[in-house]
C-alpha cells in the first residue's frame, strides 16, 4: 500500500535533488571545514553557497544567517540572546498558540523570575493588535510571535506586528518554521531582529536549521566553544545537512508559485469535498489568511486519534496537531485558545500538503474518509449532544 502523505507540517520528504546534492558530502568530501588542509577546507565554499541560497530565499545578507540544528535551537538561541543582551529587562510577550519550542522556554523563564504575557487569539486564530500594543512595557526585552501557525496555517500580520513593536524600540523574533518556503518573506521590508527556520519543513534534511540575526542586533551565542559560524554557534559544521538546506532553499524559491497555485488547489479541493460529503464538519482558523498547504478540519462527536488510526489503515497519513504535542489526549492548545467547542476540538485533523502530492491522492482521501467518520459516529459515546463533555480540564 502506497502512503498518501498529508502531514507535511510535521516533516517533508527530502527532495531527490536535495539528496543528490548532499551525497558527495557523506561519502567523498567528508573533511572538516575548519581544517587547514585542502581536503577539509574545500567544502567551505559549499557552505558559503548554502548560506547564500538561504539568504536569497529571505532577501537577507548571507552574514545574517547562522546555521543551527533546527527550529528549536534557533528559537531558543533568539530568546536567550535577547535576554542576555538586556539583563535589566525581565518581561517577554508571546502568544497562546506558539509552538512548544517557544512556550516551554517561556514557562521555564517564568520559573526563573521572568514575566511573560501570553496574547489571546480570536475564533479565527488571529491576534488583537491592540492587545499587543497595550502589553508592551519599558522592561519588555523581546516579543516572539510565530509567522504562521503550524496547526491551522493561520498567518499573523507580521508587518503590522513589527511596526507596533519596533516603534517602541523592542526586539522582535518570529518563528517562521512553517512559513518559510510556502509564502514570500522579504527581510529587507520586514524589520524583525531574529527569524527561525528549519530544513525538514522545506524538503531538506532533519537536524539542520538556521537563525537570521539582523546586522547590528546584539547577539549572544547559545552554544560556546570553537570559532564556527564566525563565533556565533560553536560545533563542527554539519556539512551535508547544510548543503541540503541550501539546495532546499534554492528549490523552494523556484517552486513558490507551485505552493500558491497547485498545492493550494489540492488543499481547497480536499477541503470543499470533505465539507460537502461529511455533515457537522468545520474549518478551524482564518480561511483568508493562511498557508496555501494547510487545512484543519474538526468532525463533531469523533476522536481525532481514532480517525488517524482508521485513515492509516487506508495508507493515509495526517495529524491531529503539532507532532511535538502529539501523544497528549487533550485537545490542541491552539484550538482551545480559539474557543473551538469540545465536541469539535477532539475530532480535529490537520491535513498539510506539498508539491509531491497529487490530485489522485486527494480523490482517494475524499473516497475513504467520509465512511470512516460515519462509522466512528455510529459507535461514538458522544453522539448524543447531552452526553458530550462541556469543557476541557486542561489549562
């Protein structure tokens, strides 16, 4: 059985062209880039090319790109750098719908005496910019707000957010892991101080990411040791992965139009087909401002885990939310923040597509999923409205 993979916000297939670009650095060119001899030093130019490709995708300068081990390290580095550079400031602002790589750091900082303001979202998953404006304080060290939500695909108005934050001279970080490669990001026009991204979300390898640090912004390394990355991130360079993310960035720039036409069309076809054939289904999030590959659909009175298991039996892979929060039986923290009713929130499925999907695969999902939902509702203990829980105990 071939897998129909619709979980691309969790991770993506490595593009064959990326793998081809990486292979020589796993076999023949295995030298340490920091070595004085030619065998190691020759790969430095390939690292420089990858840095240039990433900078080009973001319209940034190559010197503003620091390679990391992934989005989580990039997020952590940005936050701790901003705080270390401003030790007198003990306040941060973020949102209730961030990725755990942000939220768990903020919770840890609260234990260390920092104060964190968590901005709310409305039923569409959007922010109230006046709430943001009112939360800014003289002792605010950093505002960290994701570019696009991993579960709903909702895109935040980063240009407006940046205008509000930078008017007060406060540092701004955005976790753009889900947005990079899917929508245009122009860092010449968007005045963020830090931006995080990850290779395995753009058809590159896992274990590699990058942090954009704008020239002139105070920076403190999170990892200290050798001189790599101009002293900004110690550790021997993961050359093959760096080459891979560089090639993935190059291909993402080439395929951006496909993301916003072909992939979007498949997403819309899937979404409309499911809403037409399955009663009591709703779309979660702002349908006007979201990533072109993502739809989050809730099916009333069924369990998301049961849907996923039955779809898996038909070779269909999707998700009930972020892969970094799966394993919890509680509804998604994102959907809870949006106020999605319990009877819907527990039955939410995220479908996230890529350019490697096809129209035929969408047809299969439209054929197989409606009977699955029908069967699960027949055996659901919550099929009668009166027996359904009214609230969730989680906070």
